C-alpha cells in the first residue's frame, strides 16, 4: 500500500479531489505534483491525456 503525505491546510487545494479536505495525498501523487514543473511538455500532455480519458 502506498504511503501518504500530509499537505498543509494553508496550501491544500480547495476542490472535491480525494484527500483535498483531509489534507492527505497519496505519495505518488505528491511526487508528481513536486516534479511537474521539471517534466517535458510531451510527458505532461501524455499524463493529462491519460487522466482525461478516464472521465
């Protein structure tokens, strides 16, 4: 089971995303958020396409 990382109440997203209200985010999601700015645009586009295809 993946570990979880706490997010500060002051910085957490105000949305309906799972974990947003509790302040707990999956460790893999936290890593993705942390590294997002460093990813090549093609990788970002691929990730977004996969996420959006699940809607």
